[in-house]
């Protein structure tokens, strides 16, 4: 097995080299299908392996774009937070204002849940109305119900987004209604999708519901991937004239989960085709490889003036990498550290870097820590070690 060979083939370097590189494997040249070979008509796109954070494909992923109804992912995120924290319950109700009805109701000509003004709506119905029916009225009801006004809610959306890592996102409303300052990026939407899946496993299944009926009107989920055999279970479509057709989606197969963001497509059919094509490509052309378990020894480092001549280098947590299937034979794994490392060394000290590289992907760097403590030699021990070193220098 390749992984076993990677762990077994370790070339030990000189104890007194100023910078040590331990090569764990030597590559053999083979054909590679690099991510750059894939093309899409989408103006912006990002495909990510959620488990490892590896970006399998990107196109203008940090370019500002209008998110349209994909903005509602943050509206729902803030709602989920309040449910999780106990500040809100699924059977609580929120009032439908005249403003919410006029701006997002049946007469608005936009995506709607068909709420009636001056009524009370259960929070759970609002969740389904936003996710399945993309209701603008439901989104405004949530914004007004939680922070009194849509403007105040939009400020909270932006603030919370920055805290989650959405550094290039500004929200001006809860719906995604066109506004020149209401902008995000494909990268930021992928971050939000990942946090939604990780933070709310109890509520995320709402995103996989294919239809919802409210006010005797049944509507289907517009996420095209839910109706295909891809393992898709969320998240949200979007469309305005400025944004084009977009989708933030996630699909799971076995122990792998992909997150996809595409935007700027010309029509619904193009959105469906490209989303299906990108997700299928990601599952087909890439795979995850488990390299080391948490606490497993990767290599050893030479120690200077310690009671032990070496210290184990271990990974702090399970290490899995995502690689193109065609690039697996070309994978290189190496360990680098400044050495020899002077004692004393405390277990858990960061001492080295593990580097994993392969054609078509960025090099992954993972810190390695001391697997055990090494005490410093006493005075006589240090003196003997110094004399031994001088003798070795004379000989060589």
C-alpha cells in the first residue's frame, strides 16, 4: 500500500545539519488530471471537499458578486442560532407586518411563501418557507421579528458573517433583493454552507425537504440537485438579473462531502447542468487518503544535549488529504525542522512541519509536535556531549 510505504521509507539526515528535510516518499511520474483542466460557463464557482477543506476547483471565487436568494442562508443561520441557544422555539410565532406582505408577499411578484398580513406564523413554517419556497415575505418576517427591522437584521448578518470568516460579504437586506452594496463571494458562501452543516446538524435536514405547503399552496424546492442521484441534501438557489442563476449546494457520498457554489449562469437549465457536472466530477476525480492517526509517530528529530538522542514527531489530530485520483502515485510527503533541537523539550511542543504535495493541488502543511518530553542533560552530560562532538568533527 502507498500509505504504508510513505510511513516506512524515512531517510534520516545528519544530526548537525542546520535544516533537516526527511523525505518519506519519492514520486514516480504519471498522468495527472489537474483542476485547471475543468471549465465552466459560470462567472464564479468553487468546489470544496468539506472534510479536508481542499478546494478542488475555483473560478473567480473571491470576486464580489450579487448572491440573490443565497443571502437567505445567513437569514436562516441567525434563526438556527437562536433555536440552538434556546432564545426561540420552533412553535413560537412571529407577526406578519404590512411591510413584509407588500415587499415579499403574493403581490410583490417575487419568491413568496404567500403569507397573509396581520397574522402570526410559526417559526418552523417560516424556516420551511424560506428554505423550500425561498419566501421573501418569510425572510422579512424573521428579520423584523428578531431585530425589529430588516436594516438592523442586515447589519447583524454582516457582523456575524465576518465572525464566521466571510470577510468579503456585506448584507443590506434579509432576502437578497438587488442592492449595489449587497455583495458576497463564492468563497464566503462556501464558508457559510460549511458552518451551517457543522453547527446545526439537528436543523440542517430542513434543507433537503423537496416541497412545502402553506396557505394551501404547495411549492417545490428549487435546488435541482435534490432530484438527482448525487447524495445532495441542501442548500439554496438564487437568481436576479444582476446575479444570474446561482446555487450553493452540498452532497454526500460515503464519508465524503462536497460543497459547491456557482453563480452567474444564463438560465435554470445551465445551473442544473453545471451543478450536476461539477459535483459528479468532484466525486469521480478526487478521493480522500488517510495518512496518520492523531498521536501517531510520523518521524523522529535529533535532539541536542538531551537525555534522549531523538524525539518522536507526531500529528495532533487525524490527518486525511484530498488528492486527484490520477495524482496519487505522485504524492510526496516530507518532514522539515531546524535541528538538532536543543533540550529541554516538552511533549506537545511544535517542532516540525509535515508537507504533502501532488500535481494539481496546493501543498498542504501540517504542524508536527513532540510525542514525548526530553530533559536536558546535566553539566557533566553536556560536557561529555560537547567533547564527543569535537572528536567527531576531528575524525570527519
